[in-house]
């Protein structure tokens, strides 16, 4: 999320947008990790 922080610190996005985008990114990361873990479990990796 470093680039999002850079946009916020550069005043390219406001705090509300930054918080929303950061939250969305965290949710996407959590879904990807869960998917990877499930795949590993199902294929015994």
C-alpha cells in the first residue's frame, strides 16, 4: 500500500479516500491469502 500512502502524503487524495482505498486493499489481501492457503491445503502443498 506504499503508493496509496504516497498519494495521500502528496495531497493527491484526501483522507477519506485514503482510508477507503486502504480498507479495500486490506480486504483484497485477506481474500488472496485465504485463497492461497485453501489451494495449498487442497493440493497438499
